[in-house]
C-alpha cells in the first residue's frame, strides 16, 4: 500500500539521512562551552582535544563544541588557545558528559591572537583549493570500484521523559530504558528504534556516465520487507561530497564552503597549522556571512598544504538557514591519499540529522534522529568489467541473498566490532514492532497517509471521501472496503458504494489488481464504476470529491454521470522505461449542468468512447519505492517524459467514434541554488478525427480555494477546449532568498514563490461547437454555454508566500489574458480575473 510505503520511506529517509559522530553506545561523548573567566563570553577557535591523540575540534564563534570518539587511548580532555592558560580534565570513558571550560587570560604576556577574515593569505589558500577541486574530487575520477561498510541508526528523542510520565505505558516499556542514550550534538536523550548494517560495492564511471551500488549484505532490525528497505541503507542516497558546489539534502541546496563562489557566502579564518601524517595541514574555520540567506554551514576543515585537498571537514547547518523540520544537520567527512600516485579518495563519512516538528532547542516533542556512518574498506581505480553493472539501469541493486548473511560474516567485515549493547538494538526493535501499542499507533499513522484503516485482512476507506458535496449529487456519503496485504500479497480487491441526497442515485465501483511481479513491475488491473466525475479538473486529489474540497469550494462544479470499465496491464522493461497497455470504455451522460445538444437542437442522452492505448514513461536515475501493489516515484534530477497514444474505435457500442489522440507530458523538478528550486511541467497533444467536446482537451480549471499545480486557478470548468494544444507551468521557489535578509522576518523562514502558467490551443472547424460560431453546425455536439475555443494564449501568473508556520502556502493569482468575453457584441469582464489559493504541504 502507498501509505505503508510512505511511512517506511519516512522512517528510511529519516534513517537514510544519517550521522556524524556515530551515536553508538560505547562512544565517549563530551560537549560544552569554553568561556573567558573575566568577561564570561565564549572563546572562538579554542582547541578542545583528547590528550596525546589527534582527536579534537575547535570551538565555534560562541565558544561551543561537541566531540565524540571510540578511541580509548586517552581520558584527558584539554582546552587551549594562545593568550589563555590551558585547562584539562579527566573524562570517564564510554560515557556522555557536559564539560564547560573557563579559561583565565594571561596578562602582561603575549596578547591574544586576533584572527581576521578575508586576509590575503586566507584568500590565497581558498583560491588554490578551488583551482585543485577537480583534481582532488573523487567523483572526477574516470572510474572506481569501492567496498563500503555503512551503519545506520534511527532514534526517537525525548522519549524517556514521555514514557515515564504515562504510568501504564512506562511500566510496559521498562525494558527499553537500558538502551536510552544521549546525543552529543543536542544533549537530548534518545532511544534507538531501528538499526541497519550494509556491505555494498560502489561503481563509478565518467564515460559512460553512471553511479551504481550493489547491496551485497544487509541486516535491518524490525523490518519484514528487508529488500524494500535495503535499497536505502547503502551509501548512494543523500551523498555529501563537499567538492560539489551544493550539498543536496531533501531538495535543499546547502552551499559548500569550497564551492566556486564560497567567498561570497562565507567568512574564513586560518586558525592553526598542523603536521598530520608528516604533511603540513591548515586548520580553517568557516561561517556564513551575515546577510547570506542561502542555507549554509558552520564548521572547520583541514586542508592539505601540498595538494590543497580536503583532509577532513566538520560542518553543521547554520541555525538561521531556511530549512524545515531539521533541528540539526552535522556532516563529517575524511579523505586520504591512496594508490601509487596518492590520489585523494573518500575515507569515511558521517551524517547526523535531527528531524523535529518544532525546531526550538527547548522543545520536548518527539523528534527522529538519523545517524549514518560509512567506511570505505577498499578501492580499485581500474576499469569496470562487471557486465551486470555495465548493462543495468538501476541505481541500487540488492542481491537476492543480501539478507541471508550470518553473524560470522558480519563479524569479519566490520571495520570495528559491534558492542553487546548495539547488538541488543536488533532484539529491542523486534520487541517494539510486536508491541500492541506500537501496532495500533502504526495502523492509525498509515491511515492518516494512505487513507485506509486496515483492521486485519480488511481496510476501510478512503477516509477523506466518506463525505463530500457537489451541485449534482448534493450531499454525498461513501463507504469503501479493500483487502489488505494480510489477505494476499499477490492480488487485491477494492469496492465502494456512494449515495447522493440530491440526485438520489446509488453509485458504485470496484477494482481488482493482480501482481505477476513486483520488481520489475508486472501488474494487471481491472476496474469498473458507475459514478459522477468532474471533467477538465487537475490531478490534485484534494480539489474534488472529498471533505476538504467540499468545504473550500467556490461552488462552480459541473459534474457528469459516467459508466466506465478499464483493463490495464503495467509492464516495466527496466528502471527507466515503463509501459501501460490500456483498454477503456467510457460512457458520459448528459445532464442539466453539462448538456449534450446537437446543432439541430436534439438532446443526446450520452456519448461513448472505446479506447485502446499505450502509455510509455521515460525516466533516468530515478529513485523509486516498491510496496506490495504500488510503485512510487520519489525523485530524479532529470526530466520525466510520458507519451500516450490512444485510439478510439467505433462500432463496439452505440454512440462511439473513431479518432486518434497523442499526448506528451514532461515534468522536471530541479534545484537552482542559490535561487532555490524550480518545477517545469509541459503538456502537449493532438486529436485527429471528429469527436464531441467531451473528448477534446478541456483545459483544466479549479473551482476550489485549494491550490492545484496541474490546473489553472482562474479558469472555470468547461471554459476552453482544444484539439491541438500545449500547456506550460513553471514554478520558482526562492526558499527565503529575499525574506532572509529582512530582520525579524528572517526568523519566520517564509519562502517566496512565483508561478507562470500558459495554455495555447486550436480547434479544427469540424470540432468547434462554440455557440457564437456560425460554423458550429459542423460539430457533433454544441459546446456548453460559456465554453469557447482557445484561439489565443491564456496566461496567468501568481505570487505566493510559502512555509507559513512550516506548513501553509498562500498564492495570489492574476489572469492576464482572456479577461473579457463577447456577450451579444459587448465586451464583458469575466468573473475570475483574480483568485487566492491555499495549500498545505510539509516540505524540507
């Protein structure tokens, strides 16, 4: 089910996020602040390190630090900086502790160092780093094959206090307490709820260009569908390569401190010169410039003075960045020279993300902590000869036996041993999954996303469609049932019945689906219904036929009764090419809102279409998920193109027609940092043959106050029709680029949006049934009153504010063309030259 897939993806995405300082139980964790004993102010750039080791970090601009290590060679933590007396203190190993250092200034001695940004030496270093980016970037290598060990953990924070405050639940969950730990990043307690280990092989090539990962072994706690989740537990998703100009995390382009234009976004501070492995290394701290609205990092990096390569980098998301739901993002990466020519390559990476409904530091609400730690075990820069990899189109391939590896295998491949407490997380996750409280909560969570409440083998829903209203049916009540995956994972049956208080007609429908194969997709679907539909509406599920759309409607619906039967077979050839073979019979009935009148004045009761069609979808490097009956497309940086070819066949039923319809759809969502992100939708088509207006392209309108990206906000239903057309929809989300430089407003993290929508089309003479057109007698059916051919481009634009309270969006829409209709020779302004749309969406 889609809902369960979404829930799993939410967990996995929160999991797939993952981890600096790995939050494993046997680490030594310290965090705190270094302050001046006389002023009480934080001391920036102070070195905090474990004595006689290379493990350390410098404080940020306010004197804060956090540090975590598995190293057990030292238990003495030191703080030192020029101009102050150094301090050291003993730290208990394998524990968490907050340690604040108060340093005394040294008077009448060397004055404290003053570190200034933008000095010539610092700028020269960053210039050399930029010049050597391609040479030091592993992704610019011609090819490589590498073995990667990845460990992931998904944690639930603030859970200890919540469980203890509920007497009944607190006792039932007592056995979880031994697994509760503390995050060194936030200082909040957390409970690990999912853990995953993966051994994979990464393949990279510039020509031909591809990046693929083979999951050779995978172990995931508390998960039945191991292969489904395994594709997200490797190293492919959420890549964090700082040699890229922007780090893309959930469609947020966070500018890299070594990007082409880094000096325009960051201040840099050269704070130390070190010797690491016999090579001179510069320690550089960076922070965003004051008026930078683009998401950016705070942190420090070690730069090799010989090759100007990144040796290591520690970066955390700047608190003022316009990024939703993520309270913390911390990334650590290490690089090392490998091979005879000392090519710089990945050594390890950590990604930590704290997802929270409320981002305030003092919030006691639950939040998810995602923690990922990857270690590159080996690398080969020779040619890739594996034919399976060269022929495959999949980004991630999961071996059939990936989940079958035994404990002896895992012990042999781990870069460091797993602790007894970490091993216990697997047992604990299974215990949580089987707990009645968890099962009930999970069922309602799925229902909130999927729309069906599953109780055993039967699901009830869709919940949003239980009640709705429209001008044809009046108040509509609907109830539906479907089989769940507990009934069968090969086939699914669904059915519903509905009744309208105004038309007093019973509606019903049903669907049967059979899965021949889940991966690749091979599915047969048969559906039939007698119902009402709104023709010429967009694809948004929230603008028609549900409680929300009925509440926020302008009341301009024009519904049509239909009988419909669809037989469809879906066939996936490879990851980038999918076909659907379709037979559809549809009969549309005339009614008072959508009449069917011939040029001779006769009223037609109905028209029918018998269609045979093929739909082909092309995509590239697209992330998909596969649930029991659905394949869900998540993300790709490339355009997705769909071509539909449909033929109408006459003579099968009464009132049908011969015609050919070809349509092309393209959608492309892409980042445009530092200007946010953009979305481009294009729809074009041509209909050959003489058909009634119900089979023309009825340009999408919207009678609701709810935003529908696929429809025109200022077009009424049945206002424009075409048999040759092109629609263009471009949306730019600036993600706070302008609001981010306005004091106080910046704290609201509002986002600016601009949308341009246009449609152009024509109608051939024999299909043009416009009432005012003297040639309308050639049409099969006259157009409804108010409906015309689109003889000149229709254009509307909108300006919007998004991310209101992290969820809401408001758009003001202006209609720029077709603002006047010719009524009896008199230009009359149309009713909808301006509209306001609202929507709700949780975006990062």
